[in-house]
């Protein structure tokens, strides 16, 4: 086999470790690094290449160019690009040469005398055509830009696009070894193919004296592997010679981040042993799992990077380093797994108080992030909007990081049996279970206690930077623009049944989905008692906010009070199994239910799901049968009933106040969808047994029915006509002007709408009075009901079409919608008679 093809694929960036702050390691004059290893040039080692762009010397920190050197720096940038473009031309010619024999080989495969089978051809040339097309498009786009060069020109967006398509190389790399082995076997078995594979003609560059050169097929198959690294290297050089305030700088930085993350992920997969020095038993210490967790330290929350090795758990934080310096971790503490425990040794050990923010502050931050996302989408389309995009991204990164730090509330306590205990907070029981299981699996081995010397600890901590598998905190700003933004809308899930339990138990399931970078529990089935085959058949409606995964956890309900968890004073139920599915838009966005099964620890949970986008779910469609109440105009219902407020509103409010006002999360927690649909049918058909049904029904289903009624009104309760005026009124700065305007708008509502709104308002105030028990503040209730009672008409929505996108979490005006309802909730009692009696302060035209 060709020597090039025999080169190991491992560690694609050789002995280099790059980050966005520049190179690590300097090159000496003989082209070798100080440790004696050869530096990697990013230009093909070809006699046709210009000599000025060879192996890189140790650069100054990127983007730090003195004023007088900016023009010189940009000229260097052009030289770097020109050199890279020449090498790109050679690479395209190499890929084209590789594709040339593919076509006749395919033609021969279907004849009576095939040289290779079609399967062998597909294996050898796997993904080459795709890679060729990507680079040809890149070359054709960037060439005229460089030919018409000026200081303001940007190329970062092209490198971003190129970097975002690196996934195709992953498929190629996975197949590379098989492809080379197939070439070798087929060459030995077929002389005709051997001649073809050893004599591939490659065109030289346009300016080259040599028109063609002969290369082996195996050597050409190595070129894509080589190219991935070299494309990353050129990005370092481009950043070095691009001023920080140049619009290209953030684009190139992002492209480098994507490329570097790809290289790191490939290296981790190719070299799974991820060794870092040795254990006391002389075995290689391997990294098993790592991730970002929130630690409660000195009564405050700290974001930590936690590393689980084969014999110890290490908690670290990223050290602050000067610009241009290599990032490093600082070890906060470590526990040998032989000494690690999950339960307390001393029940009297005090538990530190966990600072939990009011839920409305969390929801408020989510809405701020939503608005920022919309602004970023707008600015991306605006001319010269890139600088503002970067400022908005920075702000959003800060807000999302705050959310990740303050959202988790599930305690995960770790004890060292010879010393201290440590407390982490997680947002997901699934995640807590994964960490616990990973540790317990390693503890089943014959572990020895280990004490690291300061030098050993320093070496291990330093190795964490290269070994880590999770490189960035999970915020939107760390995601590639090309990555799927997730689903926004409502996921309907029916949890049918489960089987595979070995003995009877009291069983239930919870559902988690991801949003804003972390998982949250969204729904819970009822407990099915004393069974091995629970039949829940419960339907839930789950709101998705950029979600990509659905997790299902199956629990055994524990009633033994000796199992009380001291961290949260709740009995700990045992997780029997857990699993997750990706929410593929193509699969779930159909009108039909999609049935699936999750297998977990020998248990199979059967469920169905379908998805409704936010646009469709908020589209108000009038009911065809005017005899019902859902989807029927409110004035039609009140006239028919001869009432001031619809019967359904009065009855649901009465029932909630009777037995649901102390319910934790009332109006926020989803009711079972099948129960809600049963109540909807009962109200629509005016069933005589409605009062009996209400008294027997789960209170969350009744609360859900009331929300559904308002959501399905043909127009929002506060009307399409007045919507723009409500938006303008809430934005007024002067309190007196705002008061006059907001009261005038209420007076402008039709009587049935106004009476119903005032009735609901007083009810929600009574619910909020019980906030210490039910955890539902005025702000929480405004968040739940605001976007339902107050929404733009379809006409208004189309005016702002530029802001509605897949990443629009609610609507652009969602904060204002919540603020309108909150204004009235915080206002002293408003009576219908007083409103009608008061003199208008300004024109009745709205």
C-alpha cells in the first residue's frame, strides 16, 4: 500500500492543540517545533506552490495589530488567502481525478465483464462526489472576491459555510479504513483495477508547467483527511492578520470554532481511550464522562466542569487567562471513586440552603432571550447588521449562561467517606441518574484509593483541556447557525403502556424535553398500582421551546418513609428505566400520530406523538356548530345562555377555587389531554352530568379546560381591534397617561368580553394570594394567560412577518402581552359599573 495511505488517521491535528487564542508551540528555523516534532504546513507540499506560505511560525495574538500595521495585516491576509486558494485548486483537481475512474467503473459494473462490484465502487468512492461539490462551490465563490480585493471585503461567511459542512467528512472518515482496504484487496484480485488505482492522472494548477502528475488512488483517498486539518490552520493565520474590529473577525472566529470542535470530536472518536497518566494499579487512567454542572459552594451557585475518570471524580473550573494564552482548568477538588458515596453517613449532617429564584424571574429571562433571538434574526438580514449581531449574541450568551446557572433545582449530593460532601444542582432527573449510574458502574471494579501528589494533580488537571468531550456550555450562542434550531409549538404525547417488568410494582412515567440548553420535566402519568404491565393511555400537551429531544423516565413509586431524601424532603422514587428519542421534524410534523417504543433496561415503553407548530396552534378557527361553546364567539354564547359570563368560565373558576387553589403549579402544570377533551365535549354538548364530572375530574384538567376555552375563541378575549392600542398603552412611560389609556381600553371592550375579563382577573388575584403554597405568582399567571387573552390578528402578524421564524419562541410581542395582563392584575380592583360611569379622558377612537 502507498505510504501515505498507511499514515494513522488518529489525532488529525498532530501534536498541535489549537484554540481561538492562537498556536500552542513555536516552530524553529528547521521547520520543527521545540519538542522536535514537525510542524504541519497548511499548503500542499507541491513544487507548484509559492514558497511564502509554508509551515507557520509562532504568531502574535490574533487581531492585535498596531494602527500602522493594519494595512500591512490586511495585505498579509490577502497573501494567506491567495496561497490557500492555490492549494484549494490542487485539492479540487485531486478530488476530480479520483472521480474520473469512478464513472467507467460503474458503467462496467453493470456489464458482462465488471472490474468491481457496485458495492465495492460505492465503498471506495464514498462521499467523494459530495466533498468535491462543496469545495468547488467554495472555490468558485471566493476566487472573484480575492481577484477584486479591497480592505473591507469579507470571506468569513464562506469559511463559516465550509466549516458547517464538515459533517460530510465525518461520514468519509468513518469509511476511510474500509475504503483503503477495499482498494488494496481489489488491486490484488484484479490486475486491470491495480493498473487504474496506481496510475491516476491529476491536473496541475493553471499556472503550473507540469500539466499532469501520476498519483495512486490510496494517496488521493488520504487527501480529504489532510485537508480537514489544513483548512483549520489557515483560519488561524487569517485571524492573525485580521483586525478585531473588522467585520470578518467574528465570522472567521466562528468558523474556526466549528472546525476545531469537529477536529476534537473526530480525535475523541478515533482515540477513545483518552488516557491521562496511570492509576495506582498501573492501568491507563481514562476519561469516562464529563460535563457542566452547577455546584453549590459557600451558599452560591458556581458553574463547574466535572470529569469522571476510571478511578476518580474531578471538579474543575476554567481559569481566567490573558488574551492569546492557552486556556487552562483549575482543580477545585477530587474524590477517589473508592471513597465516593451517594448517601450520607451522618443523618445529622446539615444540608446547605439552596437558593431558588422565583419562577417568574426565570420565565422573564426566557422571554428576554426570545426577544434577543428575534432581534438577531432581523439584524442578520439587515445591511451592515453584523456588528450589532455580535453585540446581541454577547448579551444573549450572558443571559443564557445566567439561566443555566439559576434554573437547576434537583439536588445531587456526593460524599467523600473520609471528608467533605459536595452538592450539585441539576435540571433533570435523567441527567442525575446518568451520573450516578456511570459512577456506580466503575465502582463495581476492584478500585483502590488514590492520593495524587500536587504534581500528579497538576498534570491530570492540565490534561482535562485536551481530554474533555464537552467543549462549550450548552447555550444557543455556542451552536452553529446551520444546526437545527429545534421545534417550537406543542408536542402531543400519549403514553400507552410498558412491559418487561420482572415483578409487580407501583409504576409511573415522567416526560422531559430540552429547552434553553437544559432538560426540564414537563408531565407525569398517574401511578398504576401493583402491576407488571401498566396501561396508562394518558395524553399530554407539552410546550416546546427549541426542543430536539423527548426523554421518558419510568419510576417505581416508593411509599416507604425511611427512603426520605434529606436534600429535598421527598421520598425518593426508584428509576426503573430511562430513554430518549430525537424529535425529528419530518417524523412528528405530520397530521397523524407517530407510534414509537423506547427500550430501557429490558423495559419497553410504548408511546405516540404528534407535533403542532406554534403558528398552527394559535390559529383561531371558529367552530362550525354554533350550538357549542368552544370556538364560538363569546357574545353568541352569553346571549344564548342569557348570562354576563359564559357558564364554562364560571364553573371552571368555581371548581379551581373550591379545591385547586392550593395545588402547586395550578394553571402551569398540564392536565391529562384526554380528560380535557372529555370536559370540552361535555361543555359543548351541555351534558347534564357536567357538575358531577367537574367534581370527579383532576383539577389540572379543569384548569387546562379553561385555558383551552380562551385559546380556542375565534378572536382573543381582548379583541383583534384593540390589540395595537394595548401594545402602545403598555409602552407609555408616564404613569398617569398609562392609567388613562389602559382603563379607556377596557371601557372599549364589548360588555361580554369585559365582564369575562374582570371575572377572570379577580379569580387570578385570589389564586396569587396563595402563592406561598401554590407557587403561582401574579407574574406566573400573567405568563400563562397573557399570550392567550391577547394576540395580534392574522393581519397584524403578517405585517411583522420578518420576525416570525422557527426560532420565535413565542411572538415578538410576548413580553408586552404578559405585561398588559400583569398591569391589570397588579391594579386595585376594577368594577364594571365604575368603568362605565367614568368620564373618558380622550377620544373614543382607538
